[in-house]
């Protein structure tokens, strides 16, 4: 009986030791897991730091390539920003609206050439209700890191604004006020020659104006026509571009421009664009923007303000 009791006690002790060993092994494995997780987190931090250093080095190399004259091994560096939007509705109304807004830039040495192009077209029940083209070409000759001599050429064609076209061109100066990894703000000031050409006006036989797009003369005979006014003048032009990089993949953009007749301050034009962009890949982003155009002295019968809200697919390359 005593032998049996001793045997049972021995077996119980061995079982308890086995349980204790299993718990110790579990604790050791947990400790190893914690260490491995810590090492993985440290490796991620090191990898991010290495990627940031590589990106910074690539920016430095790119700046040096741009800064060198072409005959000394410098390169022409191109960049492109394109926004595309399209909306089509059918049913009670049949509407189609599309727009393209792009910026093309070339940099070499101390030179920068930048083209901005914005086109909006729309139809409702197969009748044109939007047709706007706006483009601006800027050439900058850098004097130092923050100041450049500038020359611009601007053109706008918007049939629904009452203008056949608007044109302005002239020299100026550009200032980079803020330039860092989060905020960028640059402004320019120009003295320009401006030419605003109003659209010809057409009236029916009753004397009522026929608005663009004009009706079929066979169905609605024209009464008479008035030639559009042409206004040529010297003007002051200024523009500011601000970018706020909120996160690595999300940024806010604000553009504001102002052009005013030097002799008649009642003749002025204001353009604003507010935008949010969110990156979805290295090339593609989604964006929303709100554009406002204000004309203080529009042609008779036209409104002062135009507003456009759009959602766009964006490509940067």
C-alpha cells in the first residue's frame, strides 16, 4: 500500500514539473516574440529613414541637373499635372459636361517655362451651355533661389461671358515667399497690355437680343446686329499660388489672380481656385476643386460671377 502511495506521489510530481516547464517555455516564446516585434518596428523606422534620404538625394540630383546649363551636362526636366472630369446624365434631362485642366512645366538652368490650360464644355439636350477656354504661358528667368524675372501671355475665350476673347501679356517679377516641405507660396506681379473683345450682339425682328448659342436664322429671322466693343488698355496683374501639404498623401491648393485697368479701377477681373487632392498611387490622385470667376464690369446682359465645382481624376508624371 505504501509503495502504491509513493508511486502516485512521484507521478503527480512529474506531472506538475511538466506543467511548469510548459509555462516556462511559453513565457520564453512570448519574450522572443516581443523582441522580434520590437526589432521589426525598428527596421521599419530605419527603412522609412532610408527612403526619405533617398528621396531627398533624388531631389538634390534633380535640382543640380536643372541648374546646370544644357551645354554643361544639364537636363531639361519636364513635369505634368492633368485633371480630367466627365459627367453625363440622361432621362428627364440629357446633359454632358467635360473638362480638362493641365499644367506642363519645363525647367533647365535658370529657366522655367510653364503652360496652364483649362477647358470646360457642356451641353443640355444637345444645346451647348458651356464653352470656356483659358490658358496662360509663363516664362521665368531665375535671379536667385527666391526671385525671377517673368513674362506672361494669357488668353481666355468664354462665349457665355459676353466676351469673344480676352488677351493680356507683359513683363513682371516673381517671388517665392515660402518654400519648405509643408508650405509653398509664390506670387507674381506684372504690368500687361490687355485687350477685351466683346461678342457681337444679334437681335430678332422684335428687338429682343438672341443669346449665344444663336438660334437658326431660318426659323428666327435676325432683325439687326451690333458690333462688340473692343477695349485696349494697360493693366496691373498679380497672382498667388499656395500649396499646403497636410500629409504625405493629402494637400490643399489655393490660386488667386487679379487684373485691373490702370486708368479705370472699375474694370477688373478676379479668378480663384480652391482644391483638395488625395493621392491613390504614385501617379493618380482624386481631387475636388471650386473655381470662381468674377468680372466687375461684364458686357451688358451678363452676370458678374461664374462658379464651377468639379471632381477630377488627376495624373502627375
